[in-house]
C-alpha cells in the first residue's frame, strides 16, 4: 500500500467532524492494497490497514484519518473494517476511518520537535 497526504472538503464529512474554520481538512489517502494471491484470505489485508493506521497515528503530519477510494468489488472489505462510507465531491462513494488522536501537552510537543 501507499500513503499520501491529501485534503477533503469539510462539508463532505459527517457533521460531528466538521469543526474548525478551514474549508479543506488534511487526510491521508490510502493507495491500492496489494496482497500476493498465495496469501489472500489470510488476514494480510486487515494487517496492512492496521499498519497504515498505526503509521498515521504515530506521525507528526496532521491528518484526521485514512481515506480509501476503492473499486466497487472492495467496498465490503472496507465496511467490514469499520471505515465509514461517504460521498466525495464527484458523488462517488469513498470510505474514511477517523483517527482517535489525543492532544499532546505543549511541553511534550516541544520535546519531540527538539
């Protein structure tokens, strides 16, 4: 898989995630997941999604979550992993998983930067 930074129109998000003044909110875009056919149906895809979320949660890059733009045959996979379906600006169904980031006290943020 690949991860890249993107942004999403705040008005496309569920109402409880529309806080803030910016019209576009930073999000991490998940590239296509590929698992060798010998290892499909073994939970490897689930592990890859968990790893992607771990990377985002532990990064210093601002992101509200993970955004997946799957092909139609993969939609049930993302729903099974508790990603929420939303419509993008073109009216296509995409899936989002919001991070549960906790606020780090300012003195700890300074320590990480230094």
